């Protein structure tokens, strides 16, 4: 009951990690994973995808303007890897059985 009070009813979303998309319509675009999220969980996942997108942009900017800048490849990769880990953890927590099996097969968690 706490889930319903905290964020409302869960509904299926179709997720493409590569494209950074969380879709309500499975026909709208290609997707890899299916999760069941309430509104609050949907917002949190969207925020993680936004962070990933921002990190991609910052990384491109960093290397195009300053190939020998302050942040090392390993520092940037560690930040990106940490975000990816958070995304897949959320997807696993709220995923269908098939989604969970797929993430387990990737050995990311």
C-alpha cells in the first residue's frame, strides 16, 4: 500500500538505455527492457537518463576543447560507469522477469 501512496499506480514503460528513452507506447520506438514504474520512480529514472546525457555532452565538450584537461579518462569513465550502474539497478528493481534475466546476463550488477 505504501507504493501506491508514495507514487501512485505502477504502469509499464519500455526503455532503451542506448537511446536514453522511457516510452509508454511499445510501438513508438525500439526498446530493450520493460519496467513497471509509478510516477515518482519514472521521474527518478528520467533524471538518471538526463544525467547520463549531460555527462555525454560534458565529455564531448571536455575532449573537443581540452584534450589534456584536468579530468582524466578514468575519472570521466568512473562517473559514467557509476551512473550506468544506477540506471541498471533501477531497471532491475522494477523490471519484468525477462528484464531481470537480461540484466543478469549482462553481469553489470
